[in-house]
C-alpha cells in the first residue's frame, strides 16, 4: 500500500470513529430528552424514596460531555491528517497576507466575523482555547534538525483568529548554549490533546497491533509504538514496543499510562 493510500485509509478510520461518536451522542441526547419530559410532566417523582432520575440525568450529562470531548479530539486528528495530504502554500503567502494595507485587513476581519462561524466550529475553538495551561503533544522542528519531533509542551494561549497555539517547552535543551525554556507558535494541526488522566472513558481505546504515538518512559518525547497487549480496563496502562528501541536484538515491552498515548498522525514514521 502506498503512503497516500495509507493516509487516506487512516482518515477513513477516524471518520468512521467520528461518525460512531456522533451517533452515540444522538442516542444520549434522546435519553436526556426523555428524562427532561419525564421530570417536566411528573416533577414529584424525584421525591420518591429510591428514585434515581436525577443521578441518571447527571450520568447522561457526563456521557454527553465525554463524547463531545472525544469528538473534538478526533476532529483535531482529522485536521492533522488532512494537512499531511494537502500541499502547503508558498513560503511568502502568510507574510503577504499580514502585510496588506489597513483597508484589506478590515475587509479580511469582516469576512471572518465570528457570527459567520458555525456552532460546531465555535465549540471546537472553545475546546481548543480551554487547553490553556494543559500539557499537550506538539510537533516541532528544532534548530538544526532535519525532521519534526513530537514532545510534551504547555499551552500558553490559543489565538482564535490565526488558529495558532503559543506553547512552552518546559524542558531546557541539552546543548550548552541552551538558555532553558523555549516558546513556539504552532498551527492546530501540530497539536494533539492528551486524554484526561482522571477520565479514562474520554480516551480512545487502541486495540492490539495498533500503531500509536506515546511518551517514552522517563522522557518528555513521543515516538511511534505498537500496542502489544490487550488491556482489560480503560484505566490500565498500555504495554508498547517502541520503534528503534532495540535491546539485545529484540524490542523491550514498556508500560505507558493511557493518558500519555494518542493516535498516530498519518504520515508519521510510516
């Protein structure tokens, strides 16, 4: 299979997962509406001993919230996957757009008025903005490097207009000239949110044999790895074999917490 075919196949897989999540959201919404109608018609039911209406409604709200966060995570991955297939614009394109006259800037601003943004995109942007202060996986090309690397950074700010993240690499560099922490501005497609540590249900469940991107134990760097054991519970650690991690002629199996494992972006190390 060619690299492009593999990329498209990966996009289709995530699109199916997005469709599954949305169908599940619809089912949960139907249940929520049923509970609303029940409580509207017979509000006194909650006063009966042993009634679980309110606790069930809370559980449904929690499910809806978790599914919404999963939808954002998968949609972010799809954007990243699409970016690997779409040709990038000429180097000077961004600069030319920024250096336009004031009238042009006003026209651009009018065209991108927030009222024209769809509700689903607004929700997506809200979710990205809420990552402020969180640790995420980021794709960055370091100085003098010939390829991008993935490592953990902290989100400082998300600009809704440019759709760029400002992030902080909290780990000082290894070289002698390094002055410590570094800041980067990165597009949405270069950021992958981690699953929530205290909410395993919001994380994707990667099956045996699936290629993933995971934090290598004892470091802040992420590398391609393969799931080599089936987990019994969502809270369980993944047992992974990292590419190029050979010891004595074989790949050691390493344990990585579920909240440090994300989907492998298409085109990464394949």
